[in-house]
C-alpha cells in the first residue's frame, strides 16, 4: 500500500509539472488589419496657357516735334493703352522722306507687327514699305491715297472736297474776287496737292473773278519757310488778296508775314492747321479760317485698322472703326475715307482746344 501511495503521489507531481511546461494555447486569431490604402497621386499641375505676346505698332510721321504730330502721338498712345498694344510714334527731325526711310528700315529689323505711316512723299517710300510688307508687317498709311505698297490707306475725308471747303471760306473773305496764292508742304505730298487742287477747281467752277498767281509754293512743313515765302509772294504780287495753305504750319508763317506787313484787313488767309498752331493769329484776324481733322483720332483710326488686319477682321466699305468720324468708311480700292472734317474761325476755334 505504501508503494502504491508513493507511486500515486509521484504521478500527480509529474502531471503538475507537465501542465506547467505545456505550450500555451494559441490566442484566437484576429482578422488581419487591412493594408494601408495609398492615396492617389495628385495630378500634375496644368500649365496655364502662355499669355499672348503684346503687339508692337509704330506710327512713323513726316516730322517729329510739331503740334500736329504731337497731337497724333497723344491719340496713338491712348489707343495703345486702351487696347493693350505697344503703340508709339516716331518721326525725323526734318520733313524729309529720305529721313523716314532709315527709321522704317530699323523698325523692319525690329520686327514690329504693324506700321502706320504718314509719308512725306509716298513714291519715295514705296520700296521700303514693300520691304516691310514682304517681312509680314501690316502697313497702313495716312495722307497717302497714291501709296502703292500698303494694305490700306485711311483718309479723314475726301481730300478734293476738303480743299473746296477751304476755298469757299477764302472766297467769302475775299468777296469772291482778286488774286490768291497756294502753299503745299511739298510737291510730292499727295494730300496737300489734292487739297490745293480741290480749291483751285472750286475757284474755277464758282468764283470766276478770282485768279491764282504763281505756282504752288513749297514750305516743307516749316512755318519759317512759309513766312519767308509769303513775304516773297506779297512783294511779287502787291494786289494779292488771299492765301490757301496746306501744311499745318503754313498759315502760321503766312499769317505772320501778313500781319507784319499790316495787311490783316486786306489779305485773307485760310488753310489746314490746328487751333494751337494758328494761335493768336486767329484772334487778331491775320488768319481767317482753318480746316482740320483731329490728328489724335486719325492716329487711333490708323492703328485700329492695323489691329483688325492682324486679327483677320474684314476692312472695307461700310467698316465701323468705333471711332468718331470713322463709323461708316467709304472705299475706293484699298483707300478708305472717313467723314471727319472740321472748319473753324476765331469764334469756334475754342471748341477744339488742341
């Protein structure tokens, strides 16, 4: 019995020891954590479309620094600012077509998008303007209805009719009789000659008691030259009663000569100019009447046509540039005409303070 008891105790001890060293039961399995989901890659930023390159337009005038073209520059700069175009104006120091040519050559080399040109002599500028067009530059001219190499020429009005209007005012001041002389900036300036020719034709048609003396006098857009030439005419034709000028500075020079000679009450002076150029001579009566169009508006019209051409918009008869005086253009070929003529005297000049 004692042996059995001892054996039983031993078996119990072994059982307890076995239980202590047995491996623990595995823990209940847990569902595996889902793999982390990777965030989708952010799309590559879309490139903003490149801003359109600003257009570069240059207006080349007959001469820099005179009131007429200073006024045009004001209009060109304002138009450029309003239309987000780099628009500027340049011109030679003297009214000389030969001096305009290298300016245009330089602008061709700079690859401007458009040229607006007021030629001193359209014929002389034809080769360089052809070169500009061959380079893909849009060319719009002003005061150059006979220009061959251009996309369009824009005139403020019918030039012969404008000249006839000046003659009507001169004839009224002269009592429709007596001798008169005419001035142009140059014999090669198309518009100046058209104004004078329109005046002469009107005189012959309506005022038979009037007579032109001498030939067309050239002033080269220089008031001092007009002054000297007018003194010569007054001396050569002591009975002269009138002058019709064409360059904007003509009446200033002629009026000065007439006033110095004490002839303001006997000799009448009319012509194309601006109130700022005619100045006090309008008030004193040395200049009787002037006709003009606003150069600032003409400069804007010229640049607007160039912009329309670059955009592929139609330009021609009936075109409305959205600019006063150029709302319903007439066309003869690629010469366009607005309706922007203005005539003033000492009383009405104040309405145009430029």
